C-alpha cells in the first residue's frame, strides 16, 4: 500500500506540469536515478513486521509536499516526497539496510524534474556568471572583449550565452552522475556529503568550460561551426567533462581524507 501511494504521488509531481516535455529526452533520462537507487539499495531485507514509523520525519515530508503544492514548487514537492519515502522505508526494512539511510535519497531527489520546471533562475545565474568568466578568460589572453550581460563581442565575433548555453538540459543528469560517483568513491558519511556539496560548483565549471570552448571554436573555425554540430553536441561534451572532473575530484578527496590521522 505504501509503495502504491508513493508511486501515485511521484506521478503527480511529474505530471502536474508538462513543461519538461519540450526536452523530454533529457528530462526523462533522470529517471535513471530510480534504477540506481534500487541497485545501490541492495539487498532489500524487509522486516517480518513493520517497525515504528518516525512521525516527525513523515510529518516534515508531507508538510513540505503540501507547501510545494500550494506554492507550485517542484523542489519542495520532490524534497517532501523523498523525506516521507525515506521515513517510511526505514520502518519497513531491517536495521542497517542501505535504503534506510539518508544518502540514497539524493538519487531519488535527482529523479524528479525540478531543474526543468523551476530552473530559470539557476539557468540565468549559470549564463551570467559563465559569460563573466569567459570575458576574463579572453581578456587574460589579450583579446579585445566587450560584454553586456550575457552577450559578448570577442575580437568582433559575437558570442551570445543564450538559455541553451545554461546547460539546464544536462544539469540534472550531471548532478545524478555525480551522486552516483559519490556513492561509489566516498563511502564514509562525511566525505559523501562534502562531495555532494561540490557537485554544483563542478557543474558550473564544466558548463563554463563549454561556453569558453564554443567561443574558441567560433574564433578559430567560424561562427557557423560554433552554432552548428559543435553547439548541438556541446551538452554531451559537458556531461563527459563533468564526469571526468568529478571522478578526479572525488578521488583526490578520498586520498586526502585517507591520509589524515
């Protein structure tokens, strides 16, 4: 009964606003978080009889879900759903089961389309700060650069950091891949949460690198190349770069923590 209610409420979060459908290929890819959750949560060892339900966490989760419904916030809806689910599943599984902890909830949180439905402000910040970083990059190289907001002129070549350059289409996929890597590379609790906090700046760095690369491609091979296939496949390039960057960062974090007494 609890699983059926969870599935129906998760479906409500996904179907209440179909704005994500315009980018359905990218948006639906985050559902891989559910499969990763099921995989990492093995073995699923159920209690013979259900334990006590932590009413405080359940109430907090349901409260956030209700507030999210009222204020039309997908982030609050997803967060409330995840907290309520974790509280319920912890009472159904044996003590010490992986799914009974809070870490795996991050995978489920990334499996909701909160970036696609409420990412305008995130996208603007990514675009504006990425354009500013690109301006300083070319200035350091000695190029003539002018910038107005998210529009740049580099050596007379126009570079507009439009919404497609915000990286929102693959941002949540980048975060999901980062959470999965954190589970694999950072088992101790503190390392995991430190790694999780680093995912947003790493995603920003990967996306800014894409903007700079597009500018270099436009200056080197012409604007048509930068606007064509190079721009189209840029999102996947960012995803691959984010994966490599995160892997290296988490590996260094693991070595640093391991050397501490």
